[in-house]
C-alpha cells in the first residue's frame, strides 16, 4: 500500500510538473535559438572586421604610395620652377610643399629685385663717362702777357 500511495503521489507530482517542464523546455529552446542567432551574428561581425582590417591595410599602402608620388611631384615642380626662373639661384628655391616653394620663389624674386636696385644705384654713383672728355680751349685769362707770349712761342696751342 505504501508503494501505491508513493506512486500516486509521484504521478500527481509528475502531473503538476508537466506544465512547468513544458515552459522550461520552451524557454530553453528560445534561449538556444537566441544563442545560435548571436553566434551567427558574431561570425558575421568577425568577417566584417577581417574585411575592414584588410581594407585598412590596403588604404595604408595606398597612402604610402601617394605620399611617395607627391614627394616626387613636389621635387619635379621645384626643378621646373628653378628652370622657369633663371634669374634666381636654384638653392634659393626651397620647400617641401608647393605652397612653400611658391613662397620661397616670391621671397627670392624680391631679394633679387632689391639687389638689382642696390647695384644699379651703386653703378649710377660711380658712373664714368665712356671715352675721353671733349677738348676745350685753354683758359689763358689768368696768365700774364709774358706767360702768354712764352706759351705761344713754345707751340702748345
């Protein structure tokens, strides 16, 4: 009898547990589905991260190449600027960017112009006429009559 009573209680307990077990099973399945969905999203995000890292590496390499090309272009521009401005000393043209080169050309032109003006002013002050001066008759008004006669007889006139 005890056995029957124990089995009856167990059946009653099992009957009470069935709805709770079903709820727990549904909850477990829901969580497993959520975990699977999250794992799939994680895998997807890992793929996106790998693609972005690759893209970043390619962009870095491209940036290095562009920097090299820019450096070469600036050097070529500097050389062309020196050729286009023969009145400037090439060493006066300096800079690592086009703007810096243009500024150095402006300041070099200003310096050359200022030197030209100073040299021109110095040349004007020290100007010596070309050739011999014109002959002018000797001024005999300050000589005495005797000196005038002596001058005439010596044939210096």
